[in-house]
C-alpha cells in the first residue's frame, strides 16, 4: 500500500496559491488515475485506487499547512503504511519555479508543514517531492507563498505536469534511489 499526500491549505481563498502546489499535483495524479477525493477522514479528503497492482491512497489534508503532520500521522497509523511507501508533495521556496527534487530525508528547510510532519512522525525519514516555487525576496514570505501564480508562472507549471505524473507512477514501482537518479535534475 502506498500513501501520497499533497500539502496545501483548505478553502477557496487558497486555491491556486504557491503554497497549494501539493494539492495541484495530487489533483492531477488523481484525475489521471480516475481517483476521486470523495471521502473524508482524520481531517483529510482522500481517495483510493489501484495503480500498477498496488493499493494507493491519495490525501489532501484539510487542516492548515502548519497542522499537516497530525493528518499525515493519523493516515500512516490507521493504514499501517511503511514510511518507505509515504510520499509528501510540497512547495519549496529554495528551488526555482519549473524545477523539482526528490528527497528521502532531511530538515524542513523552514517549511511549517514539514516541521509539523516531522514532529508528529517523530522522524525526518520520509520521502518528499519538492516542487520549486522560487522566492521573491521583495515580498514577505507569507504573502509570497499565499499569493497566486501569474499566468506566465502557470505556463511553467503546466510544462512540468507530464514529468511529475510519470514520476508519481514510478514511485509505486521503482526503488527510491533509482527514482532520484532518474528524476532529480542535475
């Protein structure tokens, strides 16, 4: 069983914001695989499906970003998911827009959602897909991450979609080191 969680903030006012990039890509993956977020449990919208003969649970936490860890922990515990089969999709200020990076472990890098996940799981040993959103240092960080993508930025994100969908499918079938070797941009 695999658990893929896209991070974001719930509510219409946060749709299409930089901080909700995890929601964006998990929605695309769900649509591609005919999985609907029709159920709610543990403060998360979720859908289940079978991909490559494996049961997949996709989750969008419905707590605010800084409380994401509570939701992640409840799903991991309830479904008894091995942390090797958990992937968190989130925004990353330190990566340029149009780039992404897979990571097996490490610090939160100041990301409040990741800080809370680490606190609740009791470890930083969980897999992440970091999607670059760049960082406009002329704006307050909170205002920047809660701001909407411009039409030009949306075009850049659109160009990533096919590759991210392939990566998410491969997460289910390939060793993570192989996945990082194939997908992490040099």
